[in-house]
């Protein structure tokens, strides 16, 4: 059993939910040996029917007090680009694909994703490139994110947001 956990955090990111449950993404996950998908859909209006992903067992929920257990059980995490969700997945030492919402204006999340990818901690893409990313991903190339240096992360965020 291999599980992919998808989270949009507290946001509404329906495009990610629609894309990850598309036939192309589902087939790419099945081809990679995934058997289960757990979707955290947040405030979105799209709540997929568990039958929408033939070949994958699908569980869907909006919110929980904590998603730590879902991350711990996952073999792969696909997340929106929120800093909290990224750090939680990286802190759990899980392979992470971050999907940047390219519809957001002045998107500092893209800067964070680019930096963490350049440091080989995650793979980032957009909804339009997610299917190909799932087909091409090399999770073995990712390196462990070493927490414990919050000042470095804070400095990066300050620079990305133009505060420094």
C-alpha cells in the first residue's frame, strides 16, 4: 500500500483538487504504485466523490485538528505552496511536491518553492504541469530538510517579501 496525501491547508485551491483527481494524474500515480489518495480540500467548493479515481482508494475531508498523522502515513505529499504546509511535510521527512497557485497575484509562495527546490528539498510545479511532474518525478534526488535554523528561513521570507 502506497499513499499520497494532498493538502490545500486552510485555503481554497479547487484547481489542485480537480487536477490531482484528473484521469492523467490518477494514472500517473497508479503507474508509480500508489494505491491510496487522501485529500484535504479545505474551504474549496470541489469535494470529489470517492468513486472519481478508479484504481485508487480515495478519502476526502475538509479540516482536522491536525494533519500530522496523514503526513506521517503518506509515502508522498502533494501540497499547496503555503509555508506552514511545506515546513510540516519537510519536517516529517516526506517527499514533497508543491503546487504553486499561479493565479495568485504577487506570489511570494513561488519564491519559497523555487528556493526549496534549488536546495533539492522538494519538487514544485503548477496545476498545468502536475501530471507531467508525477510522471517524471525523481523522489530519490530529494534531500532531507534540516529544521532547527528558523532564522535562515525567516531571513529568506523577509527577502522574498521585500522586507529587507
